[in-house]
C-alpha cells in the first residue's frame, strides 16, 4: 500500500513538472514570434524606410490620404529607462516630393511645411509616445530584456477567423498589452491595450492589426498596419516597399530650422 501511494505521488509530481506554466508558455510564444520575425536579424535592425500610402481617419471617416515615406531609426536607451524613454527617431514624409513632413526626436515633435516648422500639440506627442512604447514590434526590438516585463499565456482563440495564441505582456508600470499570434506562422497579427484619459478618466482601447507580412532581407515585416481607438479607425498604412539598415544622413532627424525641402533621402535610398 505504501508503495502504491508513493508511486501515485511520484506520478502526480511528474505530471506537475510536465505541465507548462502560463508564464513559461507566454515566454515561449513570444520567443517563437521573435524567431518567425527573423531572430537576431530582427534585433539587429538599425533603421527602416517604409514607402506607400498612409490614411488618417476622424470619427471613422477618411480625413486624409497621402503618398508617404516613413523613416525610423532605433537609438540606445539608458538602462532602466526602456519603459519610459523612447529609443526611436521618426520622420514621416508626405507627397511625392516629401514637401511636408512630421518629425519626432528626443527634443520634440514638429509638423513642417513650406511655411516652416510648427510644434505639435502636447496631447499628440503623448499619443505617439504611448502608441510606440506599447507597440509589440517595438517592445520586441527595444524592451525585450526590461526588468519587470512579464509574459502570460491566455490560451487559444479564434479572432476574425484566425486561430491565435493570446499573450498578456505586463511591464513594471502595470501596463498590459494583449498580443494575438497566428498559431501557424507564429507572427503577431493584432494587439490591444487600454489606457485612461488623465482628465476625464474615460477608458480607451487601442487596437492594432499587422498583416501582409513579407520578407525584407531576412526579416518579416507587416506591409499593412492599421490602428483603431474605441472602435474608430485612426490610422492605416499600405507599404509598397520596405528597406532596412540604410545609410541615413545625420540631418534627416535634425530639429527643423526652416520650410520643408525635399528629403535628402529622396534620390539616394537604395536596397542593400
């Protein structure tokens, strides 16, 4: 009898050891996504240029569309600050000649036209900061080893007719981003996160979809990205080409001092 009880206890212990915890499963799913996106090549991307068409919406109605070229460069972030400070520079050029653009850098953010630069509103800068720092692709590139970052599996589901694995990513500030990964390709297909307006305390939900992945020099990148806020479309981009690790000129992200001129990259970008 004693042998039977001991054998049962050992069997139960083995079963417990063989069962994957929600934290271990969540971490594994994220690691599989990193491999699917390109692994070390994805982590080694220094910059990116996306060319295509960008659409903006107001109350779910199309309010603007333009030929767009978006330049993104990753920058180092001091240890312990990855969940606070952005490690990215971004320039959004519009029109065939990029004769207007929006610039985000550590010193501020501006909209630049033939009239010259105009500082963006504080609320718009904050929205850009929060949307970027909570973007899963940014988290994977810049925040993956951040202290306090926790991955927890929420199991499987079918969302928009796609079988997915859900993972909650929680940081040290208790921000939670829920990411859906395609069960076959392992790639992220959508994410959601919730924030509250500091003045009205209204709950807001941000939804981002990633689709039309293509191979770009060994990494997978979504050529279509769209964002919704509380069910209303706010942004969508359809890329026609994506380049990585280009030789970007130093002044591409410099503070604007006058009217917009043709981007120095207009004629010089080439695929490596």
